[in-house]
C-alpha cells in the first residue's frame, strides 16, 4: 500500500480530471460528477496478476456497499498505476476494456 500513498490523476471522458487520493488502506476518488470513499485491499503476491479490491464505503446509492475486484501493476518506476476491475462479478484476468463491464484505468502520480 505504501507505493500507492499520495495523489494520482487521470483524464475523465468529458475532458476534466479525476483525482485519486490513497492514504493507508483508504481511497478517495473525486470526479467531475461524483465522488467515492473506499477501503482498498491489495495482494502483491497474488499470481498470475497482483489483485486489488475496492470496497465502496460511500458513494452513489447504486454503488455503496459493493466490492469491485481487480488486478493491478505499476509502470514507469512506480509513477504510473494501471488497474483493471469489474464493478460486479469475477475478477478480470487481463488488462482489457470491455464496455462498462470491465474498466482499465491508467493513473499518473501527481507531482
């Protein structure tokens, strides 16, 4: 979790920016149209891909209380955090965008 600590950003679909703030096992996401508070669990020893789970503690009613399962990796000397998750269902097994069912995000560490 220490490698995730701090603030990360990614461009949103409407040209804005989404901010991800990791502190300990907590994550706050601030997007132009909604925000979330989550508890994050990672397993860096998982094979074949490292795993990450996002438990939604606070957010839109349709998401609150759910856990999204994903996989993750770091790139560019830990300055890029890539993760792929499904809002519901099984954990993805590869980094592939499938409509809105399976999402790939590539975050950049905020300097």
